[in-house]
C-alpha cells in the first residue's frame, strides 16, 4: 500500500486532521495521567450508545469519549469501550489484543460528498472498514431527520494504522 497516495487522496478530498485517538480501559485514569504532562488539562467527556440501527459495520456498542486539546492546537480523543456493552466490537477486541495506546488519526471532511469519495477510494485500494456508523439528529432538534455524523475506521495497514474518516453536520 502506498501511504503517500492515501495521504494525497485525503488532501484532495479536503480532509484535515481533527484529532489523534487513543483507546483506554479507563478514560478517567488516562486523563489523570495525561494531565501530568504540560499542556493538558481541559477535557470534555460524553457517552454514546450505538444501536444496531446506527451501525453500518460492526455490532452495537457503547463508548465513553473524552476530548482535550494540548497547547491549544493538538486535539486528543480518548475512547473507552463500556464494559458489558461493547463485547465483540472493534474497540474491545483491539484493546484485548494490543492494550491501551495510540489507535487512530481522525480526518474530517467539510463536505459529505468528499467523505464518501475518500471512503470509496480507501475501500477500492483494499483498505478494510472495521467500524462504521451514522447518527441522525434527535427528534427534538430543529434538524430532526438530518444526518448528524457519519464515521468509519479504516484499517490502512493490517494490525497497525487506523484512519478515522468523519463527516459531522455543520449544524452540530
């Protein structure tokens, strides 16, 4: 696989690096450890349940995410699969096999069409989609019925690098 071609295609589709993602067993402990490093300190955390209706590739799951910025410019995401609600998922299996640590680089796209173009390119050259979902705005939102986010985790090199492709509605 020519990673330089992958990089060029992502750039041609308008992608920009949104965050560096780490998998953890415990986000709270990971944040405590990272807060000891200069530049860390402000975190925003939430939990998301992904039902079978939301998942395109992979089983339903539940995760806790914590997002922080280092020195105001590098975004870091911590992902913790919720025990008992994420068995058999990519995240849980990866943690079991590889342990905590760096997992992915997330690239966001300003336009949904560019997200789809990059996704099609990556799968056409043999990259494997290991975890893929989408979520619509809730029924109480003024944007009800519209897509809020679509993401996928693409295995670029077997057993190694994962790239998250992400499109988030600009009204989010």
